[in-house]
């Protein structure tokens, strides 16, 4: 069974563990912030904080898109475009 990375609002989860999370500009894809988890075992979840992301990239306003790249311990990758409002939306 292949374990995959999942994003639900601002929570990133992966049973095999998270290794890398990158925030990228859209459309050019330049990394403006990242988190790297080198310790064992790696965390299985991570919470994206919209206020913290806004501080990392003052040019990103409420509706602006951000590229998200997440790599898990097995090398699986999730790429997704999100907005800060996606992270706080009630589903």
C-alpha cells in the first residue's frame, strides 16, 4: 500500500513522515520559505499558519496563490496551488 501526503485546510499529514515542505511563488516557482525535517522519526503532520506565511511573503495577499510542495519520507510528492484563505476556510 502506497502512503501519500494529504492536505486538509491547513493540516498536512502523512503516515510515513514528512521530510520537506516548500512554499513557492506563482507562477515562477521560486522557493520563498521551507521546512526540512532531517531527524528520525520525521513528523507525521504539520500545521501551516496563514499569519506566519504572510510574514514570510509580504507580497502574498488574501487571494494570492502560493505553490506548495510536500515530500514525504518515501519520496512521494504533493504539489498544489493554495491561497491563504484556503488554509482557514471552514469545510
